[in-house]
C-alpha cells in the first residue's frame, strides 16, 4: 500500500516545485528553498524528500538533457502530480484557517 | 573552468547515489559546486561539497532504514525476531557478546581511572593558573644530572621568604606547603596519629579554599580542621572553633581556628592544616646560611590572569639572579614553574597512558574479532537474505534487521561489562600506587557508565552496518564455500593477521617490561633488607634520644638487634627526604646531599658495609666532637678527585645545618640506592642520633614481624605506654612500592597479552577450521590418493602459520617502530635486545600450533569415501 501524506519539509519541497514550474530539478529546488527560507538546506534531505514524494505518488520525474557544467549528467526534472497538488491545497487551507485572525497576536509589542 | 569537486567526496557520492536518480542528483551537486566556486571561491565550494557528501550518506542510510513515521511498529517484530535468532545460535551470541564485553569492561575501567586521575580538572578554581615552583640546580648538577627533572629542588626557607615578600608581575600569591607529616593528638589519655599539612593563608587563596567555619591558620600554633576529620571526631560541632588541641607528645597545644573542605588530590587527605609557613619564614627555621641551603619546602603560587608559567619563570629567574648577588648560595640556580595539576600527575602519566592504551587495544582486538564473527555469520546466512528479498523485504528492512540484531548482541555484552567494570574498579585501585592523586575517588560513575554504554551501542551499530554490507556483497549460492568467497581467505586472513600483529605488539611490550623488572631486581641496593622489620612513632619530647637508647638496649637485652633512624632509607618518599647544599669552600661548587640520623647499630642491622673507619660509638654523645659517617658517593663528590675512602676518614667537612662546628668523618660506608634501583646515587651523610634527633623516629629490628612482635610490644609498653608505634612490617614491603608501577605495567600488559592471545587464537582457530571445512573435498581427494597424515597436517599447519607469521612480523616491525616512544614509559627498554623477538616467536608460535592443532587433526580423521559422497549429493 503506498504511503500517504507529506511531512512539513516535503511540503516545502513541493511548494518549491510549484514555484519553479516546468524547470524544477534538484539544484534549482535546493536554491529555491534556501532563497525563500533564508536557511541553508542539506542536499541529502532534498534528495531523500524527492524519493519519498515520488514513492508516495505526489510527484513524478523524467530525465532531461545532460549539460557540461553538470559533469555531463542529465537533470532529473520533477513535476507535481494531482495528489501532490491536492495535498498542498489542503495544507494551505489548514494553514489559512489556523492563521486567520492571529496577526494582531503575532505583532511585536 | 574552475577545478572540480574533491575526488574523495565524489567517490563517496558515487557509492551512495546509484541509478538514474542518483546520477542526476550528483549532477545537481556538481552544478551547485561550480556555482559556489564562482561566487564564494573554490575552497569554500570544496568544503561545501564534502559536507554535502557526508550529509547525503547519512540521509541515504536513514532512507534505507526508513526510520520515519510508522517504522517503530516494525521494531518490536525485529526485536522478537532477533531474540529468536540469538536463542537458536547461543554459541554465536555468547561469542560476540562475551568478546565485546571483555574489551568494553577493560576500556571502561581504564577510562574511569584516566578520567578521574588524569583528565578531570583538579577541584580548585582555575587549575591551570595554580603552579608549583622549584629551584633548579646549575647545569650540570653536582651529580652530573642535566635533565630538569633531576635538577629540581624544593625551596629553602630563605628563598621562600624572599619570594613571598616580592611584588610579582606574573604571580598573585606564593605559599609554602608541607604535606604528609604525622602528629600525635592526645585526647582523654589516648593518642591518635593525625596526618598534617602546613599552608600559609595565601595558600588557601591560591587553592580557593574557603573555610566553612572560622578562618585559615596564620601560624604554627593555629590549626584548621578538614571537614571529614571535623565530622568524624567532633560530630560536626561548629563550636569547636576556638577550642585547643594537644598535639605531639610534649603536650603543645594548638588553637582550632577554622574548618574547611580540603580539595582531594591536593594538599591530599589530611586531618588538619597548620599555618607553619604563614609567619616570617626566615625566622622559622635556622640560620640565614642554613635557610638557603636547606631546600625542603614545597612552594605553590597562582598565576595572574593571562600569564603563563613561562612568563612566571622568566620573572622568577631574573629575581633569583638579583638575589644571588646578595646570597651566593643562589649563584647559578634558576627556577622551574610548572602547572600543579600536571606536576602532581607527572610521575604517573606514563603509567596511566599505558593503562588507557591497554584498555583501548583490548577493545580494538575485541571489535576486530566480533566483526570477523558477524561477517562470517552474515555470509553463511546469505541464502536467508535472498529468501527474504524474494519474499518482498526491502534493503532497508534488512539493514534494520541487521542493526537491531547487532544492537541486541552489543547490549547483552555491554551491560554485564559495565557491571564487571564497577566491580573491578576497587581491585584495580588497590593495585595502583597509592600516592596517585585522587585515586580514592576513581569509580564507575553514572557518567562513565553512560560513556561505556554509548561505546557499546556505537560498536553494535557499526557491526550491524558492516554485517549488512558483507551480506549485501554476497551472491546466492548453493554451497557455503562459494558464499564465503565474498570475503575470501584474504579478507578473513587479514583480520587474523591484524589480531596477531596487535597481540605481538602487546607481547613485545610485556617482554620488554618483564626484562626491565628482572634487571632492576638484580641491581645491588647497597643494603640488605631481608629479615628486617620496621615500625615508627613520634616522640615530641626533649628526652627522646634517651627514650630511644633505653628501648634499643632493652631490645638488645632480649636478643633482638635493633637500630633507630630518621630519614633512613625508604622510610620517606624521595621528595620528602630533605636535601642540603654543602661547599668545600666559598669558591667551590656546591654538592647536594641527603642527611640521615642513625643510631650505633644502624649499619649492622641494615647490612650496609663499612668501607673504612668505624661506626658510631657510645662516646659520640651530644657534647662530644660532632662526627659523621659518609657514603662513598659523598667522598667522590665532596673531596678532591682521587681521595680514597681511607683518606677521607679523619678529615672534617663543612658544618651541617643546625650546627657551626666542622664534623669529623669517622667512617665511610657503601652508597645505598634507597630511592629505587634505578634512581641516581645521592651523596649521604649519617649523623649520630645522640648528636641530632627529631621527633619522628623509625626503629629497625632484626627478625620477622610475627617473631618479634610480642617481645617488642612488651619492651615498648613497659617503657612508655603512651607512645603509639605503627604496626611492625617487613622492610621488604617498603621495597614493593618501588616496583608498584612496574607491577601494574606487568599485570596490565600480562592481562592484555593473555586476552589478546586468546582472541588471536580464537580468530586463527575459526579461520583454519573454516578453511579445513571448505576444503573437505580437496583434502578427501588427497587422502583417497594416499597422502600420509603427516603431509595433511603440515598442509593445514602451513596455511595457518603463514598468516600468523605475517602478523608476527608486522607486529614486531610496529614494536621496533614504536620503541622510541615506549622508552618514554620505561627506561632501559632498548636493552631488552633479542629477548623480545625470541619470546614473541616462542609464545605466538606455540599459540598458533595449539590453535591449528584441532583443525589439522580433524583433517586426518576425514573419511575420503564419506567426503566425496557428500560432494556428489
């Protein structure tokens, strides 16, 4: 039975894929995560998250063309699958509901 | 184009990231590397790449184990399965757990000792700023010593006074310290012997000792009680401050001015501290001349913040040079400033390092063996692995299973090992030299146990991963020998070679130390300690010599030859025997000598040969001409070159401390080595007890303690029942202390060699047994073709001995490579010569013959028909 649902980091990876659109692949996702979160991200964590997301059927991947700067290796292009998109929708809705009306409480005194 | 990523990290990633996905991800990392190299430089990019490679490795392991959500549910099942497997093969489980437990117990004990004695900071504030100061003899010293250790002398009272009065740029306080003296405490008609230290109020500040009650003592008439003694003898009554104690047989009283918790290790386990060095040091002992030649005071100081011992030495040397212009006794002398904590542990550092290394080597041997056991087991069980894979188990599940099984085995070995270490720590403490600082605090604490447990778990995890990797490399096969080809004879043989090499190394060290011990035992000490018993007391009364003389006469009357002495051989530690300086004239060099006070019969009782002149006589009384007997070493150093022992008799020497008349040399005796067989000879001067005596007296009696205890007690009680004498003990028991460190080295290395030999034999046995089992067909054919038993046995032997010989050679090469380092532990090791390779060859060769005998004999008992039929089936 395939595993369902995604962890918090896996959701972040899916959001990065969503933002990158057609050109999403490992190095770009890593950079997007670092740029948006402002924290350095471990390559291994992204690698494992991509494998898990694919195993859960939330994303799919295909090999692109090799480039010289990648040591002649192909890019593994990833894209969100409908269950992945649905997972993000649900997570976003949960987040919106939970954060509704808390802005005044979060303001600095 | 910038340089590429580091090759090592690339190789690691190549191992971990396989398939198209892995290939693509390596491309991602390369791409990021080039971008980082352009933005942040190649060095930063390479560093980043390396960390990412390690990171990917860790995440890949996590992914393989799938240690994520829901995975805990499977752990219970794995645990149950592991226990079932262990129950099915108890021998394997016992072998792995027992071997690991043995290594871990040894390592835990060694670490517990090293931690408390060596690594844990001393229990006073900023221990790195508390230093010990020495006077350093001019180079070379009178005895010819050039190394700083042999040239170190304690401070004379005069110099201590100068140091205390000076305003220092690098030091924050200087204090004299006396430790280890004993004093009698008269209470309700009973006398209890107490251990006493002396410390100036600055000393309390230097060591950060804050009294629980009252204040530090400021003079000799004031004492501060240790908290332990205060609780034991005064019931922790705070009202005791202000009371008086009668100390010493003379009834001198001292006022109790405070109670404090004294840091263990330094000043040591003492009952009370007086303020002897708190007053004006110059007036507290002898004349100005004597004060500067009598170097017997230990001195400590506290460095100012940010100052180093080297800076303090520089300032102290300049100060010494200035003092030498006023007091020529300091001419040519300099100072030594060392951190107190390091200095206290210095005599034992090598011993502790050896103990620690022994524990680690044993643990390493155990781990090597366990890896061998588990790897062989995994290979043999490779069919089980492929069955599981065929039934749908993932690689992650198999790794988890291997990890859980190994962790269970490790825990089964680790927990008893920690309990064994806890039990063993007391015997080990008893074995070590008693004067190691903080030895009595050594224990397997919860912290140490946690470290042991962590090591056990880590080793278990490593074994689990190693076992999984070995089984992963195996290919399915019908027969065991084919599966074993994964590690092959080479792989397992390498483990055997490693074990034999390590054992050889340890055996070499053991042989060298044993050789050294035998050598030391054969050194002539200059005296004959066999058949002599010793006891001691403190007589703090002016008539003490009369008491001793009467006692000795009574003992002689009962047929027990006896003598009395102060500072006699072995009765004090090397550091405690006071040393004095003496010059032939103002221009001559100073020699440093030791002074012993002895009664008339001393030389005869102790078996010290009189080389010329006479021993002391009844006529050498308190009012007659001062006389001395000197050692031949004294004659060599003090008198002009070529002076014979006969010529020395009848001459006078420079006045001794406490006197102004030149004493007459009446006899020359053999030099004694009373600081140990390997200690350098020190010039000795013997003074008749009748002319000079102190309150601490040692009695030396001819006869074994059990034979003379009764008559001695009768004489002693009949004369003065108030005096408390220490229990009679054989003089040779004092000698044992010399050999204490050597004894521990021998025992440690002996145990280690034994355990190492056992482990190496086990490894060799299982290796040869497996080779015989896997070559049943070949051996069967050889027998069928008529090969004689002798040929078969030699065939098996030769296989095992070749590996063992390789290990022995490697071990010996390592030993000779490490010899310069090992010489730092025990002097004289290189002299062991051929003893090491010969002993090692005999012991290892014998052990290997024993280990291979079983499999070799089994080969001769094979029935060729049965063997060949099995193969056909």
